[in-house]
C-alpha cells in the first residue's frame, strides 16, 4: 500500500511539473528587425526564444496538439507554419496560404483559417503535411469567422450572417446531410466570439445591440440566457477547461478589464489584471489566465490566478502580444 501511495504521489508531482513547464508562444517586437515576431518562453518568462524573422508583423500564434508546431498569420494576410518550434529556421518559415486567424484541428493534420471565397470571408482548412496542398472550403456566402472547434473535433461553432444579422452557427462535422449547419443563437442582435464548453453542453457568446453594447449570453439545453446584464459592454467569453467558469472582457469608458464569473453568471468580478487595457487572453488551466495588456505605446504579457488574484508580468518592454499556451 505504501508503494502504491508513493507511486501515485510521484505521478502527481510529474504531472504538476509538466503542466508548469508548458511553453507560451507570443508575438513581440523585441527581435532582430523591429517587426512583431513569434517567440516562445517558459511560463515564468525565462528562456525567451525568437522563432521567426519575417519582414511582416506576426499575429496570434497557435500551438499544434502535440506542442511542436505553431501556426500564425501576418498583417499582410498570410498564414504561416513553424514546423518544429524546438528547431526553428529563422531564414525560412513555411508559407501555408493567404488568410487570417489560423488554428489546428484536433489531431494537428490540418490548419483551419479564414480567407475569402468570391470576396466573402469564409472558413477553410488545409493539410499541413503536404507541400502545395489546396485549401478546402468549409463555409461560404455568409461572412463566416470566429470559428472554434469542440475539444472532440466533432463540432465547430462560428459567427456568420443569417437572416440579416450576425448569428452563432454550429456545424456538425459528422453530419452528412444538407442540414449540417444550423443557427443556435436566439436573439436579434449581432452575435460574436462564440466558445463551446469541453463537454459540448454549453455555448457562450457576446451579442451587441444597436448601441454596440455587448452582453454575454449562454445557450444550454436549447435555452438562451443573458449573463452580464448590468455590467458594461462585455465581449470575448471563454470557458475554463472544466467549463465551470467564464472569463471575458468589459469595455468601459476608461479601461478594458478582465472579468471572471461562474458559468451560470454568478460571482462576477474584475480580476484587476496589471499592465493596462486588456487585449487578448486565454486560460492556462482552471485557475490561471494568460493575457496581454497595455496602451498604444507598449504592451505586456501577464499571468493572473483567478482564485488568489496573484498577478505576474512575464514579458515587457516594447510590444508583447497574443500569448498562446502549449498544449
């Protein structure tokens, strides 16, 4: 019995160490040429390593499921791929296709991204293993974007025009009928930035009225509920990995702040993250969030614990943006 307890204790220690050793990819202008480049670093901010050297500003890196590859796009509208983040080739980063906001599918074999089809923003995918692969069209004719895959890879939620307004749509990737895409938002406002819980039971999104005030809404069991009535304009809701909490930003007259609440809308609170106005953020685990914040002259990357309020800045000096945590 003592041996079993010791083995379990060692396993917990190893798992904790592995969780703490995950790298963070981000974009920074503290590189060799003044453009925003993709970097990686440890969670404590050490080991900063430049991964690209492009004459373009790099944006929003995303890790592959195996934690080896990174995809991102640039301000010139190109999607790129770093095939080996441990051994990057600064003189050659693989150009994937023209587009924006790329991410990987669940097994890392494809990159899903936004690009135009007949001058209308759509969702595409492309094989990452083949040189010269042609992208496959997923949606068209509806200005589709802000796509998020479910963790099991069976569904995709996204924002698209439907019946004259931006709506939240869901695509069943296992459905072979013509009804594989359906509208799920139930209000008449402009609905943006969806996210889906890890068990696929809840979908959250922001809806904006004619005055551009955003409200976080949740859809569960076919019913839609507003969660942030009474707060300022709210946007970009994101579930914690266990689906029990939702982080989001509140856009006020003087600041953009990072908030968290329970998935039922209770216990709403400002996390008072350091660094300035919140830009982007994501959950590291069920308690911690990585974010960027700042002003027009500089931005930092920080990590905040939603339970304790502990806040640490891990990248600063110049512009540091778009943290992405290794999977």
